[in-house]
C-alpha cells in the first residue's frame, strides 16, 4: 500500500486534524509533505464541508451550513524538483470512501444560504443520503434508482504564484464592482437584487494549513477562495476524472504544491444543485511526475485532462433540449446557462410522469452520470443545450414509447426536508 502522506480524522473538527486542512489558494502555504517524482502516495480527505452534514433524514444541516470555510482540502503536497514553468503529470490511481464511512450526501442549498443552479424553482434546503456499495449507489430518499459511480476528485490544483493570485483577485474584484449587466439582471426586479457575481477573499473561517499565525493573518486577506476553477485547474468538477485519469497541472511555485479534495462518488454534468455530486470523505492514491519546462514544451499555460476509462457504460438515453428562452418567454441572446436551465427543468418535469417529486428529479440530474452538451452555439439567437438521462439507472422503463397513464401516482419516497 502506498504511504499515507496526508491523514484526516472524520470524527474530529476541521481545525483539529492530524494534518492541517487547507481551504484557500495561497503561494506561501507550507507543504504538508514532499514526494519524489514517480512515487505512489495516499492522501485522505474530509468531505468538502468538513463534516458538517450527517447521515440522517433532516436537511437542517444543509440549511444551517457555514459556507465561508469551504472547501476543506488536503495538501499542499510538494513534488521534489518541480519549478515554475514545469508541468506536473498527476495520475489518479485509485480512490474511494473510507471502509467505515460508506455513504455520501447531496444537498440543495437554501436560496438565502448558497442557492444553486435552479434556486428560483427550489428555494428551500433539501438533502439525500446515498449508500455506497462497491461501485453501486442507491438512496433511501429516492426509490427505484440505482447506478454505478465514476468516483473522482472534484477539485485538484497547484498553488498560484503571488503574481497569479494578484491577477485572480484583481479580475474578480473588477467583476464584482462592475456588477450585473442587463442580461445578468433580466430575471431580477433591480440590478441590486442580483447576488454578488464572485467571491472575494474572506478571512472568516480561513484554514491555511501549517502557515504560522502571524503570516496567516495577512495571507487570509488575499488568499483566493476555492469555489471557481482557474488556471491551476482547481474546482473543475469534471465528472469523468476517475481512476486511470491523468491531469497536467502547470507549476507556478517551487514544488508545485498540489492541493486536492472534494471527493465525489458520482456527479452529473453541471453538478447543478451546487452541493451537487454525491459528496464523500475518503482516500485517493496518486502518482506524480515532473515534466521539465512542460509549459513551454506543451505551449500551454493551462491544465489539461485525460479522463480514465472507467465511466459507466450506458446505451440508452432520453435526451432533453433547452435553448435561450427562459421560463417566462423572455428571449436571451445565445445564453447557454438559460438553455441548460430549460433542459434541466424539462427533464425534471418528465420524471414526475413516473411518480418522482420535482426535488427528486433535481437530485437525480445532479448526481447520476447524466451527460450534458452544447449541441449548437451558432444558431442565432438560441444556444442549444442537451441533457441526456441514462434509462438504465431506473429500475423501471422511462422510455417515452412505454409511458402509461397513471404511472405518475407511483410512490418513490421523499427527500430529507428541514424542520
Ligand atoms: Zn463537491
């Protein structure tokens, strides 16, 4: 078994872990460990919320979640000999939940605390718990659905340089200051009603690994949030980055300093509920090589991904279409987000034909291996988005040709609500 270079304890709070948790990007966070190129190593992970969600039937924990301290990540791991301009070649060898922790969760966040992609339609906190049985998962909160997961890290990346960090902060601050334009604000009464467009550095709840307190106080004011993906990969949420995947990460600081986590047992394209995958605590085995001058060799100042071969193998899909016209009939200009929303809402409506609640439909789209595509981006004024739902994940037939009257009355259970 590979040596464990980062350990966690799922029974302890995030600030009392065997190795110190990280929840921001900053170049000066000291490495928790250093590995040799080519060496296999194991890392352990809290779930992205740092253990704020329980295996129970109440969504109060989702409603009341503290969001500032997320994501709870493991690292940084330095790679011996890596220097700025190199590429790290990261192999995802294996990953899974802890043997005594074989469950995961998915949340719909309250409109007032986090929200989500369809938050106008699903404003209240909800939760589903998933049992993880080998590669198969099912949920007591959504009956008659069962599927294999392609477990993957939702987030992995290298540390930014000071210059890159400054660039991130400047451009995101400029967006926040610019505020919503007419297109962004179209479904709101006034532009002031639109939530902030980005998340600036937030010292509240900051965890900077093993950085000493004096230094950490200043660093907390500039360390970047881990929510968006950026030039270091970061929170890319690519659902196919399972076992056998290879990721090329640009190196911006000595050692590269890999930080990773946010393990997902499975996710649909888009991770639409926001806490949208089957989130889990667990472990991952990695192997990292250094490609010297890799950024110049590949002519790339961005990460590259080669997903593995372990995707679930489905053959039949029901495909839903959405385009850039929103629910009240407003025509948008080539807006892919609106197209995605409409495709998802259509898929959710369709699932109610079989007795699922709309909330269950939302959870299924977010967690099962659902494929989404930009089908067309050139046909003025509508961008066409498709959402493809695999038929084989259901224990009954969802084929439109076999739809019968009255099947909408079937009871498929209920998701966890707040009290
Ligand atoms: Zn996640």
